[in-house]
C-alpha cells in the first residue's frame, strides 16, 4: 500500500491560514479594511495588531486616591494606578480588588483621554476581584468579549493590555505557560485555576485583561513572581470563568458569599502523622471549631490536648477530616478552595473523618464566611 506524501504549504499561505484560523476570516478582513496594510508582517504580528486594535479601546486606566496622615495629622493623598476593562454598555468595569482596596476616590481614564469619577460597586478580596462603575454615554464604552478559560491550552498565545507604570494601553505578548495554578489572595484564601503566562506584566497591569488570539478575555492580570521587582516572565491571571461566576453577586450585592465550614486545622502529611502518631497519613487535623459555626453545630470536634514535638507544643486529639463529599482532602487550602469552587452557602456536604481512629461521617450545612 502506497502512502501519498503530505501536501506542501508555502510559508506565505501557511501564515494566512494561521491568521484566518486564529482570528477568523471576518476579523482579519475587518482589520485590513480599517487600517492601512503593512507588508511583510508575520502572522503572529498580524494577530497581535488585530487584537490590540479591537481590545485596547475597552481597557481603562484606574487611579485610586487614599488619604494618609502625616506626623501632624494633616491629610496627605496617596495615589495608586492600575488597569481595568469595560464589561458592558452600562459602564461596569472589572479590575482587581487590590487596585481599589482602601481607596477614598476612584478616577477612570478612557481611551479618548477623558477622565471620569468611578464608584465602587462590589469587591471580593478572596478572589482579588472588584467591579466599579462609571456614568458616561454608551458611545464612549467599548465592552470586551469574555472567553472561556476552561478550554485554555498550555502554549497558546496570551496577550496582555494594561497600564504598566502608568504607560497607557501597553500591549505585551507571550503564551499560556501553565494552567491550574494556586495563588494566595490578600485575604489569605487560595484562588484555584490561576493562569500562568510569560507575557510581561508589571506594576500597573493589575486588573487589565489577558486575551487570547481572538481578542477574548481569558484572565484578569493579577500578580507576578519577581525577585527584582520587575517582570521576569512569570505572571498570574485570575481565570475569567471565576469572574463570570462571581459577577452577578458583585453587581447585585456588592460582595460575594463564600461557603464556610468553621474550622481551623493542620495539614496531615506522612511526616506529621508519624510525629503525632496519627491514624491517618493525609487529611486535615481539626485544631479549633467555631462554637456557633457549621462544623460545631454538626458535631465536629477540635483538639482536646497538647503534645510536645521537639521544642514545639502541638494541639492534638481533634477529628481528622479525610474526605468531603467523596473527595480526598490533603490540606486546609485544598478543602477551602474545593468548597468555594464547587459549593455555595446553604449546601449540605458529607464530611468523612476519623475520631480516635474510628471512621465517622457527619452531614454539615455550609454557612457563610464572616466578613473580616
């Protein structure tokens, strides 16, 4: 049996096919109509240019002002800058919580350089997200299209637009370096599903969009890893699907209701299990239970005594949570993130635990995480 050789595609034709596949024939044609054609550009350059032309008008520059006080108690305004992007023609804008946190006033600079006051609508420190709103005519707003972060592939193009160091609507390009990372928010809770990218992100990019090659928002740029203070190619973005899930609550209630079990605990590892002579090699050792919290009402018990491990006193004797709704639990962070992503306040969950070495299953109705 003979096998026909693969069809050869000329580089120029391949470039055109890639551009049409990633952007869509209509998008490429529209970009060519609206802007002068530049010869000799690579397909990747054409994609970045087309995405920037389409998305940058919807990216805004946010300036926050907070009042501090000097030695003589005189108010001294402290300014910070960040990014955000327009969600709809009502004037709602999505950004990071840390961009607007503790701000006494907010100002938004639009694509036409006009500056308008903004009001805080809602924020969620646990996921580092916030919504603000401006009142301007619809023709001044350019909402961005939200994509689907669940379908991201490592290696696909990632384009960031924002205002690093106050430089308006700067574009950088890279790839999705990894997905499913965990990032700790300022509130101490873990955010699941974080997108890692090597698209350069710097101070001021926070709150701006991370986009795919079709110009859809796939993430909200939130943090970087840097030993030097500048970008080293490790940036993190909150997945847009997390924002999709939380936006209705942020806009309607001004906050997000997070499910709460009402315990503090110690992660059980084989080393911890050996040192404390525990019957389980993984799970969460319950240290403290909120007396009126969901776990306390369900009968989950915290530590009853202390033991010395080396020079350290450790609380022991509490229940060891090993599964929640059939899912193995290996850490407090993992359990919190699982409950936050898969459940809501009021849900009943089945908690499997070990008490004095014996298995026990309790039903717990999740409460609402108290506000700090």
